[in-house]
């Protein structure tokens, strides 16, 4: 048996069997064969560090056994060193040190100081894990001298890298850089075959540069290292992942959050595939800070809890547990759990101080200073902030120093020391600009603006606020989709200050621009910059992600059917019924929400990969909705009105084709609007019940009178202030804000008539979408798309919505096309036919999810079509999309004023116009309205005018019929037009 055969046999044996095999064969081997055997075993022990630690420990035991059997001190010393390395790799640092020391002593007995120096690699690493840094640095210096003296340049370079890492961990960055540079020079002097050594040194040097805020230099080195590792394929895949993790950390620090998440997900996936759980949890830990900055507090908290639970098991790496507790504490502050956050930071600090991790302990104190400030413990916050600022200055940790100085500025402002606060914030701003810290930069400008405003320096304050908003725009330009919305969640106060100050200074146009910047930016920005985040067949998305998405969708739909009782048990097998009844609704809701969070995470990964390098490039955030430009886009008798709400007051910005933007203010209107909306929703809910009774006429008597009174009061607050501009208008374009997105402006009543009887009305989530939607509509109109390309779908929801089928059949007859009913109306059909359809009409059951608007959905035959999936549709030739289903127009307002619901997804997918519903529609009335609407469309009437015609005709018929109570808006006003108001057909 050859040495290689023996090692191969040992791989498949238990340790005791292996020892017996070695005892039988080792005495038979020549010296040369024994050398080969030792070399092969040592390589296998080292190779198994990351993949099979038990094997590494076992093989180190085999090396020791061979040393004993042959009475060869060198072999025995190799075994001791291998055992120390195996223990070190599983973080059993204290246990590993005696093996390194014993190995070193045996090598010195042989007068082999080079091999003694080799034992220092593992010993230095173990000392670092135990925070015995002075000891480690002494070992490193002696080993370096030995390697240089014996001409072992590679080893000399490696030991310098290890020593540099210790200096880095101690915050001694200049000493670290000196040693990294010495190592790079040594490797270069060695000659060829050193590219991997160079790459590792470059990657580690980059970490030190990043700590000093020299991010551009750091990224260049990380990218160079990653390219080198990538050339070696699978053998260096873990090294590639490490470089991606380091680049992700830099991106997160600089405020490039989507790019950071892309890299975090990539390297975490690699670690999971290789079974390196420790590193995967390390990545999850780092992701938390990114999620906190994006205001995804609950997601960050849950992820931090996972890593805390993982690192609690490993008592040798307490500083990793401390890091996780710090991340959990940061998320807890966002969740308003200040006491919980304080307890987490206290535990983290205790762990770090016990272990002597001074650098991390300083970060924990900075976090504690932020916590004290949030809790209004100003003096305690000031003490901590001063302490950490001094340390960061000494270490030249400029990014952290900038953060600490800004906090000191905010503390000074809280103490009314305005000049000091201004000076500190200016220092922090300088550092933030030098290091390109986008997130910190806009926060500095915001505080400086507030301070200038307190001093009555309004012009300077306005300039600071403008720069702060530009900073937010710069961060947003690098974010994808919902990350933009969540990022804006806590930015409303800044926009409010900028808007109100602009109005104080009579800069109405500027105030209007700020309102637009705060509104539905996600779809507008994506469409304006032609960013495609849809999943395409040739996308390089791993099969694991797609498989996980399919599974999560199926499970979410199943639990959703239990929560919302959407399964018709008459159509189910006995087994299926038993399965459903075995899960209680509370458990089903919890499981459904887990799957929904998973689906959102998977879609985010897909979108990040689809967006690719585009998220790394800053883009212009010009909104294309400045008032003069909007005026040129309006028809002569069109009036665009955009609203803005503060805590108390209502601001109305009307724009006409004849002039720029003006302002009307309604003081104290917000509380009245909130009260009226609550009463209006109650009236609608009661109307829905009344519509399902036998005595409708009697039931609607009081409701109808009440609704007219409410709608008149709405009118007085929202439209009466602009009545002079409204009177000549023939087309009203409403751009709501906040609560007003839920208001049906077209059925407001002026005491004589509904608004739809005065003029055509359409809606936009933001004025920036006016030009985009109009261009889409005109492009489709110019192509003379035939109504025969329409896709009509109707689902009765198990017989509960008979009128949905009748409506679909009626519309298909009008358009002269076939319709897909019930089991034929599938999501698969929609995906196939939608790209070529000029009209898409879906009459089906819909569900609005206030708790999770991304999972508001329309029920199709094969599955639910949720908001989060709609983005993947191709509606590039769709001029009109009708959603004749319950509450398909309702949405949640996130960010500052981002409308999140089905409509947003359909606009992104390419539709020029949407016709959804604001409340649960009456089926018979819906069918009648649709008949009138399409009748007008087919005669070339523009979409807004066609809807106005249909609603006016419905009202006229109701007034002349035996059912005059049908003039109640419940029956006719749920439909509202969003987007392009122009003609559909020639």
C-alpha cells in the first residue's frame, strides 16, 4: 500500500480503525515513503479546517501517532502543530496554545528555528482570539526576523500580514499599513506564483484603509483581490465571498444600501453552500446595520436575534455575540424599545470589556450615547460622545469620528448652545464629505438647516435644507424599489421643514417641488431612468432562489386561504378539508406572515441581481415635475391640483395651462378631514350591508342624506378654496397626499351636483407621472391598437360573483373578442397575453391588505396575483387596465407619500391608465357602468371623458328610475381613473 492509498483508506475509517491501520503499515514504510505520508496527512488535515473539523482533529492525531511510532521528533512536532491549528479553527483558542508551544519547543530541540517560526502563525491567531495582542506581536516580530534571515520571503510576508491584522484590531492603523506594505514588497520581491498572497494582503490592507475612511482606495484593492481569487474558481470561492463581504461593509457605510445588500446576499449564499455557518451568520450580523438604515427595523431585529442565538452557543467568540447584541439594540431603538436596547448594550459592553476588545467597546459606547440622546438623557449622552470622539480621533477612524461629532452637535443644539452646535456640525459635515458618507452628509445639512432657522437665517436654512434633500436623493438614486420607500419613512420632518420654510419665504414653486420630491418616487424614478427590475428568462438568478420563491408562494397562498376563508370546501377533498381545519386561524396568520416576509426578501434578491451594476451608479433625481413644465403639459381647460398635509393644515397647489403654480391654505383642516373620512368609511360600510338587504330603498334613506352632507363638507375643505379656478375647468387632475389618496374627489358634492357632473376627473400618485403616462397613452394611440387585442377575464369566485362573469361577457361582446372565464382565467394566461393587449379587463374577487399592501391581490383561477408580483408583468402595449374587483384601488401610504398597492405595480409594468376601485363594488352597478364606459370608449371618447359619461348616465338613470337611492356613491363612484386621460382608440 502506497502512502496515498493509505490516506485514501483513512478517509473512510473511524479513528480507531485508522490507528490500527497505521500501526500495521507505518513500520513497513521507507523514510521517503514516511515523508510523503506525513506531507499528505498534514495537507488533508489543513484542507479540512473549513469543511470537516472532526477530520482535521482526527488526522492531527494520526500525525502524532506516526511521530510516536517512529520516535521522530519532527513528525511529532508536526502533529502537535496540526492539532493546535485544528483547535484554533473551531475557536478553542485556550486549548490550542499548549500544542503550539509544545510543537515550537520540539522544533527548537532539533535546532529548526524556521519550523518554530511556522508554529507562530497559528499561535498568533489564537492569541488574537484571546486578545493577548502584546504576546502575539512579539511572536510575529521574532518569526519575521527568522524568515528573513533564512530567505523565506513568503513566510516573512505572511507573518507581517498577521501582525498587521493585530494592529488593525487595536485601531493602530498606521502601524498596520506599514506592515501590509512591507508584506506586499516582500511578496513582489519573491517573484512569480505569489498572486494569491498578494491578493490576501491587498484585501486586508483595504480593511485598514476603509477604517480610515479611504474608501476609494479600499474598494480598488478589494476589487483587485476579488478578481485574483475569482481566477482560481471553486478553490478560492470562499476568498471571493470574503472580499464581497468587505465591499458590502464599505457600501453600507457610505450609504449605498442596495449595492451592499446585493453583495451581502451573494457572499452569504456562498458561505451557506459551503456549509460555513459561522461566516453566514457573520454576514447576517452585518446586514442588520444596513436594514436599520433603511428603516426595516423589525426585519433587522429578527435577523439580529437569529445571530444572537447562534453566537451564544460559541463561548470562545464573545465579541461576535456582542456585535449581534449591538445590532439588535440598534433595531430596538427604531422599534421604540429603549429599555430593551439599553439592556442589550449593557450586555454587549460587559462582554467586550471582559475580553479586552477596546475598539468594539468604543463602538458600543457610541451606540449608548445615541440611545441616551434618543431617551433625552442629554448629559449622559454628552459624556459618552466626548469619550468616543477622543478615541476615534486618536485612532484616525474618521467615519466614526464624524458620527460622534455630529451627535455632539445635536447635543449642543439641545442645550441651546447654537454657535457650538453649528461649529461641530460643520466639522462633521467636512469629514462626511471627505469620506463620501452619503447618509451622514444629509443629516449634517439637516441639523445645520434647523440651527440656521433658529437664528433667523432663513436663506441659509433654505440652502441647507435643499442640500439635505439632495443628499437624500443621492442615497435614493442607488436604492431599488421598496428600499426607497422604507428609507424615507423617517424623513418626513425634513421635507416638512423645507416646504414650510419655502412657503414662509414666498417660494411657492420651490415648496411645490419639495412636495413632489416627497411623493410617489419609486415608480416615477424607475420609469424615467428606464430601470428594469423584472425577472427575465435569461437572468442569472440561482435556481435555489427561484425554487424557494415557488415554495414560499404556494405556502403563503395556502395559509392565506385559511385566514381569509377563500377556499370553497365544496370543491375540496376530505383530506384537504381536514388539513385546513387542523390549523387554527391565529397560527395560519403567523405562518402566512412568515412566508410573506420570505417572499419579499426573495423578490428583493431577484431585483438586486436584475438591477445589477445600475444600482452602483448615481443617477440624476430630477423629478421632471417643476410647475412651469407641468403647465406646458396641461390642456387649455385642464386644472391640476396637488395637495400637501401637515399635522394641522392643508395646502393646495393648483396649476393651470395659463400660469404657474399658486397656493391656497386651509388652516386646521387636517383634523376635520380625518373625522370626515372616518364617518365616510362608516357610511360606505353601512351602504354595503344595506345593498344586500331586501329593503334597499328604506335602508338607504338616511345613508343617502348623510353621504351628501359629508361630501359637501369634504368639498368645502378640499375644493371650495379653488372654486374660482375650478369653475372654468373641464378636466381636473388630482394629485392627493397622505389621507387624501383614499378620497373619491369625483363624488364630492358642492350642494348642487357631484363633481363628476361638472368636469372630467383623473388621478395621479405624483405630478411627475403626468408626462410618463401621457406619452404611453399617445404611443399606443399612435399605433392604432385594435380593441380585438383586448384580454378580458372574469371569475365568479366559486359562484359568489355571478355578475363578474356577466360583466366580462358583456365587455367581450362590446369589444368583439373572446373572454376567459373561471378556470380559463389564469395568471399564466395573463402573463402570455398581456404583452400584446391594448386593454386588460379583470372582473374578479380582490382583497386589500392594510397590514401587508404588497400582498393585496386579485384571485385568478390558478392562484392569487399579488401586488409584489405585478411588477414582473409586461404591459408595455396596455393603454387601459381595468380592475373590476373589490378595493383594487386602495393602498397604503408609506415613505413620506409613497402609494403602495396594486396600482403601483401595474404602472411600473407599463400600463398607461388604470381603472381600479376604492371600495367593494356593487356587482350589478359595476356591470352597468362598464357597459356605458366601453360604449363611449369605442366611439373615440377619451378615457376620463368616457368614465365621466358612464357615471353621469348612471346617475341620470338612477334619478329617473324606481331606485333613486342608486345615486349614492356606493353604487357608482368606486371606479376612478389613474394615469393617462386621453383617447384609447382612433
